[in-house]
C-alpha cells in the first residue's frame, strides 16, 4: 500500500472512532422511564421484587435482568493482534470492536473490561469475581502461556461459559476450513501430516482441535521461532508446546516439511518458502494465517503448486479464517440454553455447522455483500462469509443442541427447530410477519412465471422457492444465459427439475403466444407483425400471455424498467370486468412494527371511488398477514379543517366506505402524525372510530405514498415487502428495480396463494 493510501486509511479509521461521538458503544435503556410510575417500577420500591425473586432462585437473574444476554470481553492488552503488548488502555478500541461484533452478528450485549493486571492468577481472580454480572466471559488478547492459566482457573471456578476466542475461536474456524479442504482434496484427518509454525495460544489450540477431529499426534510437527519442538529442547518451552515434542534429529521447518499435507501457519510473514511448498504432498493445503502479512502469499504458493488449497487471515484473499464466523454464534447458543461451559461437543458442533453452511447454496444476502466474488463451494470457498445471515440459525442452534445433549444446559429448549426459526427471524426482518403467507403458500403448488428469468436475483429467489415451497417457478430467458448465471452464482437449479423454461428466442409455443396476444390487441392497434415482435422481445407480455392462457397462475415482473410500463401489458392481457389494478400496497417492516402504505404506483391523483377501492384492497391483503387492518386516510387536512383537494377526495372516499357496511376499522381524513399517534387523535377527535396507531396509511397521491415508503426504507431502516398489486386477483405483481432476492421470494409467496377478487 502506498504511503498516501496508508495515511488516508489511518485518517479514515481515526475519524470513524471519534465521530459523531467517541468510541463504538453506548448504553440504552430497554424499558420506558417517562413518569413516576415507571420510576417506581425501575427503581425503588418496585426493583425490590425482582431482587427477592433472584435471591429465592438465582436462575431468575436470566428472567429479570440482562445477565442472560450479557458477555464480558476481558483483556489485559498483553497480546493484541498485530500490535503485541500495548497495555490494557490501548487495547480498549479492540475490545469495543469485539463488543460491536457480538451485537451486530448475534444481538448479544457486552461490556468491554480492560484490566491493568499482568499476573495471570490475579487476573483470573478478578474475572471470577465478575460472575454475578455476566452470563459468559470472552477472554481476549492475553499473551501465552498466561492465557492458558487464566482460562483454566476461570473455567474451574466459574459456573458460566468462559471462552478464550484467540484460542478456541481460531481453532473452530480452522477446523471448519480444514474439514472442507480435506473434502475437496479427498483426504482424511487420520491420514494427513501437519506441519505448524507458531507455538502461541492460537497455534496450540488449533492443534488440539485437529486432534479431536481425528489427526494423529505423531503426525503433527510443531515449529516456532527456535525451530522444531522436539524432545529434550529446553529453550522457550511450556507444557502446551511439550505435548507436541517429536523424538527426532530434525530441527528446522525446512527439514520437516517434506510430504506435509497441511501447513498451518500462525506465526509471521515469509516463514514458508515456495521451495518448501514444492516438497509438500500432492495438492497441498496451506493455511497461512499470520496478519497482516501471511507466512507465504497465495501467488507464491500457486507458482509451485497450482492446485494448492490456500487460506489466509486476510479479507482480500479467498478463504479468510475469521473468528467472527464462530464466537458470536457459539455464545448465542450457549447463552440461550444457560450453558455452564462451552465444551468440546459444542465446539465441534460449531465446526460442523460452519463447514456444512459453506457446502450449501450461497445466500443471496452474502452474495450481495460480496458482489463479484465466487461463492461456490470449492478450493476458493471453504468457509462461509461473515455476512452470511444464515450463520446464526445454523451455528447457534447446533451449539444449543450440543449443550443440551452433553448435559451442560440449565435452561434446555423444548423445540430446537422452533429456536432455529426464531434466530432466523431475528436477522430476516420479514420472516415473522411473512410466516402465515409462507404457510399458506407451502402446499398451494402455484405456477409462478418470472418475466426477468435471467436476473441473478430471480435465480436466487427461484432456488429458495424450490427449497421452501411446492411451487415450480417458470423462468423466461435464454437457456445459455440462465445456465451460465446459475453456475456463476453457485446455485443448484436444474431446468426441467427445479424450474420450467420459456426461451423467447425459440419456443414451440411462440405461434400460439403471438396469436393470443394479437387476438386480444387486434382492435387496439397491434398488427400481426407487431404481435410477433413483442412475443420475441417483451418478457412481461410473454408472462402475461401465459397467465391469460392458463399456463401459469401468476406473473412477477419489474426487476428493471418503469412500473407503469409493465402495468400496461399486465392490464392489457389480464384486466377484465372483474379484475383491474386497484393500487400498489407496500408493507414496510420497521423496528416499531409493520406499516402498510398505499397507493404508491397506480393512480397519481385517485378519485374518491378509487381511494375507497384502495382502502378495501388494503384491508383484504393486510389480513393475509394475520393482522387486523386499521386504515388511515391521510391528507394535510385534519377531520375537515382544510378545503384542500386531497381533503375533499378523502372525505368523499370516507362517505363511500361508510355506506358499505365494512368489517374493518378505517378513519380519516388526517395527517400522518395523527394516524400514528392514538393519544393525539383522541384529543383531536374524541369520538374517533379508531383506537391506537393505524397500521395502514392510504394517501391522496402516489407522490405522497411513494415518498413515505422511500423515507421509511432509506432513513428509518425499513424493509419493504412488495409492492403488492391489488385488484388483479393475484394474477400479477410488479416489483421495483431495488427488489432483493428475499423480496422476490416474499412476493412469490404472496403470489403463491390465491386471493379472491374484489367485488
């Protein structure tokens, strides 16, 4: 890296830590404290009740305090990665960062605790004294061999999990990477020779883990800065190193590397030379994990062993061995079952979960986070990426299950599958609210045609549909393009098995399709030649014709292009006396709960009749999510106080709705703040027919609805489900170009259940 780039990176990092407020953590209350009643419950006298419950039964601490989700990140700063012994205070940014990772990846709360105590026994005593505060302890950046002493004392004396991540976190991720590397090369743990450099905590822990996975002790050769660890050596030895001493006359890395299947480096840059790699076994596995510079660069390995399997500790090379794949999720599982320790069974379960996830189809979210990288299981993809959101469900549930089966869980779970589902819901914001929709769609067997079948997002959605429902998607696109993109994305889709294909360039139904389109459009200016051209080039029209002919049940289009352009063809081919576009409904899932917004696309300035129809459509679709609709008709006018155009239209719609005898709650016209604040609305209109906050906002213009939708998405972190095209009997849905693969999956689930038309 050039000097200018280094200076820029340094400035950016310091700015990140200083602004908008110093540090990376803050403490927030989880309960309201707005009045005297809250104060009496939070503190004296109400707090005494919680104290007495815990005194009577200490396990109640997990019910009435944050202890069950609180981890201590503890260090004395004697072995900070890449920086060495920088002291407790200087290590604080690292420990804060570790706490942020816990929160981000597993929603675990942390306090970072930096201790000025170099003596390992005294350090362990301090940590043990903290047991009443925390549900678990993560030891971090403590030098070897002191870290072994601290961990041993804490594990023996404490009845909560104590985990030294530098040791066991690294060992777990190395174990997962090694498991898959051996699978790729066709080798077995019990047969391989391992040469390792680095006798520190991480190196020793990795070797210990590899023994548990089946490697034979006599096949491990450990080297450090002084050469091979051998019997009779006295310099820089400790019991942990001595356990791997070999009885041999060999003394150097260069002398023991011959025939090695796996090189495991946790030492320093340049330790392994290309000529050494050349003497390793066929298809060698090289884990050069030193940071920031590995023991050997990947291109040096490839120069002498092109078929080598390589992992490093860096994010700019494939197969980054990163502890964040492990520690948030192993703690999540341990905390959720009240484990008293993190034992071997839990660690091996973690390894198996991580390794299996890498072999599964890559998630759409990980693909989006690592755009341009090949995320298909193989030599360059041995372990998942940290931003694969499936990690928490797969790994934490495996750890929890192992804790229960090994007898260390004090709060065992009744249903491990339900627990895994809850974990997935915690990272996929739409999962909980979409559950009734997916349950209805799971056995519906609907035929859904995707107009833009070549789009990678559509392909990933099709993969998920084939795995999660009984639907068989139909993709419109060129076979060779779809095939290459399936391969590039690492998907397992097979045409004719997982999806049906319509090739617009060469399909035996082409004549039937253009003639169907021409028959419908002949009196609207479409000639036979134009019909032929449209059926070769316009995939939205092709999909709509398929639905019209009964060859598909629903069309999904709009991953590119303008919404109203797609709507034109949907309306031309699928609109009838009973079916016509009523409005576009978007569900926004925010931290405060779900909120439905309409109409975002169809009628720029709807009439009172169109607004009333939109309100009815909203109510019908909201109930599909298992939610009782409370629809607010939104305007700048507040219950008749303005004679504005939007106010007049909303009042007209309200009058129409009042004459229909509807069975859901609606109210208007009112501003958005009045719609969302039940107390404010009660003051302004005590006789309002609606109580509490509205869960659906219907606007007087698409501009207003679209603005509300986009503000909630872009500034409030809202996740959109939709837009749902109301009024077409679920025969078509038009998405927007910002749609994600999961968004397409959600729309497909909605399309996968029939909806009666509006009368």
